[in-house]
């Protein structure tokens, strides 16, 4: 028998696996259980929160230059050992190495952005707001914050959340997905190696019960979450009902409009890349291609031709371009949606269930479904797998209306050579992140990431400048230094 790796919590800089419950961790490329992760009960959560609370005064009082030095060191550590981290991601998530490397690169963007915390934490000052009165505003940390991250980006999303929270002076409880938890432990250890004091960043593994215990802990003042829409909505309601800050990012159904004047080869390449990268398990994956007008047949054929060239298999083979989905249950659900597509009136052009795939593991082949319309399960549901659907439209206005009527509004894209069309698309589309000839418009770290409608609960995006707004409170101080002779009693409301 293979010896299972036990994946512990890390609380106060020390590993802790004193748990009565454990969950299995699998290698999705083989279907083999490789480890077991400790699932925290209420007492473990309480210990982690107390540890973070105790570390808060010291970390908040740490000079910003010292904090900055830790982020520079963290960047060096991750950069020099990114192949090691990529392997951890690949073994538990199933991503091929090139995809895992890309995830790390995007996470590093935010490490670099947060290294500029001296600028991001600056307040404001107004001299002589009234006679003899100055006013200044400062940013102060919220306190203990919870970061609850998804399985599909086990390194990138933690690096998006915890970096800004820590840079702003907060202490953190990180609860990663129990499906691929080792990347979070790797990141916490890298932070400690960079000089982060014990207790500032703690990782607690667990399930729904663990998450609820973290949210309900009185010392936890803010909650960041990325996951499916139903869970995002539930977490947002649970946190805000207790007066806590919450940013909860949910699901997506991202459309890519292809205009008649577009370069169809470039559009087909983009649809393949954005639709099947990471086996479609990205909240910014293109899942609906929307050809406009009479180019539909040609575009669909180009996409179909390219699917046959994709190499699917485990990340241990560097030639493979797409790995498995995360679990056997995910594979079953995705294949069930494919199976029902023809019955709902769509046309399955490439059936991923019939692809030549490894016998072991949770592989689903790239799938292409044409003539898909709203009301069909393959359109309405967030499939979160390697399934690309085509919804044909007759006009630009019809394409925009199709997107704007969808409940999800995370990302979208338009492919065109016409600047006016691009401008109108940008102006009229009701989606949080928009690409113009860019199929996956994930902003760089200096901006922010987040959707609209059912793709985001709360009004604050993650990373970038908005993250520092979320993880800090503003305090406004009005000061005056009067002479003794100027003191007087005045019951009127203060004015200028």
C-alpha cells in the first residue's frame, strides 16, 4: 500500500494535525488517494483564531518598511522554487506544469503589488480645513480576517488574498480547499521563511463545518471567499448578518462574441485556449462562443478542427496540454450534462466522453456543443469543465442582449477589428471584466478582479487597490491646538 501523506494545519508557525476527522486527497490524474488532510473542528478553529488575535497587536505595530522587506523576500523564495510549487499544484489539482507555472506567475504579480505597501497604505492630510484646524485620514487594519480559497487555483488565489490582508497589517486564517490543500501549506512556510512572524498567517483545513466556525468566530472581522455562486451567497449572508465585511466571488458563464470582421483563426485559437485551459476549471474560462451572422459555420469548423490536435493526459508528460478535472464527482456531473445536450435540442459535435483518454484518473475530453440556447442545462449551468458551447446570434445587439440577460457577469470578450464595435461593446456590456480581442481578461495585479450580478456578492473586488480598501478601515482625525485665550463655551454645531 502507498503510504498516505498527512496534511496538517499550521497554527502559530507550527504544524498541527490533532484532529478527529480527516478527508482524502487524490491525484486527479491517477485517481489514487495520495494523502489525508486534517479537518478542523470548532476547538481547532478557536485555537487558530486566538493565535491570530494574539499576533495582531505586534504585527500591526510592525513598521511598513519591515513588512515590505518580507514581501521582497517572499518573491525571491517563490521565484527560485516555483517548479517545486508547480509540482505540488499538479499532483493535487491535476494541472499540467505549464498551467501551474502560469498560476504562480499571476500570484506573484500580487506579491509584487503588495511590496508597494508603503504607497498603498498612505493616508490623506488637509491643512487649514478651518481656521487652525487640520484633518488627516489614516488606514488601519480590520483585524483578524478569513480567506477561504477555491480548488481551481490553490496557489494563485491565496496569493491574491493573504498578501493584501497581511500587507495592510491584519492577521489571517487561510482555509484552502480540502481537495488540494498542500499549496496553502507551502505558501505559509514560504512566508515564514521570508520572516513573517508566527501567528500572522495560519492555515486551517476543513469542510463546511470548519468554514462556518471560522465565519462565526467573533474575532474574525472580514471574510474573503471565491467559489460557486450558491456557496458565495450563503457565506455572504452568514458573514454580513453578523456585521462582518465580506467579499464573496461566485460562478461564471463567460461569453466570447466573434464579429463577422474578426480574424477567425485568431478567434478559434482563443476559444480553444480559453475554453480548455485547466480543463475548463477557471472562473474566467470562455464557456460560450457567440458567433454573429454568417461566420458561424466557418468558425465552428475551425474550433472543431483544433480540438482534435489537443493532447490530454497527466502533467507528468510535458507534452500534454490539458489534465483531468478535480474529482470523480465532477467528471460524472460534466459527462451527465454532455449526455443530455442532444435531448435538449443542441448538437454535440465533439463528445469528450468518446475521446482517447487515460484509463485512470478523472479525465474528460474537450467537448464542443453547437446550437445551444438559454434554457438548456448546458447553457444555464456553470459546467466548470472542458465543454465549449456555441450560441449563434444574428446581430451585435442580439449578442449583447444574450450576455446582459445572463445571471452571471464575471468576464466576457469580443473579437473584432472595428474600434467602434469594441467601444460599444465595452460601453453596453453588463459584465465586470471585459476583453477586447483578449479571451481571458484577468486584470494585472495593479487593477482589481471581480464580476457583477451573481458572480460577486459584496461591492469590493479582490487584489489591487480595492483589496487595500477591503482590508483596512479609514480613521479621520480632526485636530486643533488653540491658545488658552481662545477657549470658550459654544453650544452651536461646529462650522467653519
